[in-house]
């Protein structure tokens, strides 16, 4: 949980320390540090808007959920939780420096990270309002992409059912893993007809 203030200066300071430790080549370090400065500037602006809207921010949150009837612990590290002050309403976000999963992949269950994090948080009496990816590449195209769905609670419900079925299935020793996932919207259809054969 951080207050705004000199957040930009702190990011630049910590970034420089990390870059000095990680990079041996000065030219490469400078090239990447320019991108880091772009990210820091954009990040602080977006972060400030959210704080001013009445949210507290929590970073790198280790969360877990014990499923008693399956004797299984579902765990995740949530990059960013935005909690509306004096409520149990939260938004969940994941930072992406590379390729961002598509909205379709999240809705189908092919990329379940955000939904799994939502399942865990709702089990802790939080009301998940939004899921989003923060694309941070430092190329002046950084953006926040909210997952678009007609019914977020239905998506979380479907995801929870899917997770439970998956755990039950693999609790049976004889069952093997497949290379690709089922689509949540079509349980009889592989996301690839050939990849599981390779």
C-alpha cells in the first residue's frame, strides 16, 4: 500500500539501482532505462487517477484458498489489487511486459490467471468488480485493458466449476495431462486439434 507523493522519484531510484546491478553493458542499460522511464511516468499517472478515485493499492499479494473437500490449495500471486475504501469491492490487475492474453482467451478459460485470482479473492469475502491487464512495455503504447464480459460473476462461477472439475480429474492417478485446454463455452472442443498429439 503506497501513497502517491514522490512515487515517480522512488521508481526511478529503485529502477536505477536494479539496472546497475543487472546490466554489465552500459549501452544496453541506457537503452532499456529509457523504456523504464516511459513506463514509470505512465504508471504513476494511471496509479494516481485510481488512488484519487478512492482506492487503496496492494502489490504482489500472495493469496491462497483451501478447498477442503478436495484437499487442495489453490494459490496465486496477484500483481495488483485495488480496493475501494471502506468497502469489500476490489479490482484485480496483472502486469504484462510481453504478449497480453486476448479477451477471448480469458473468457474461454484458455488463459485463466485473472479468473483464478478472482475465485480466490471472492472466497475471502471480496467482491471483484473488474479484471484487467496493465501492458507495460515503455514504447509509448502502455495501456490498461479491462476484461470485457456481460457478466463477470458468471465468468468467475464458470471458472470455479472448471477448476473443481480439473482438480477432481487429476486426483485420479491414472489420468494424464493434455497439451491444450477445453474451451469453457464448449466442453467438447479442444482449443487445438493437433497440439495434444505432438
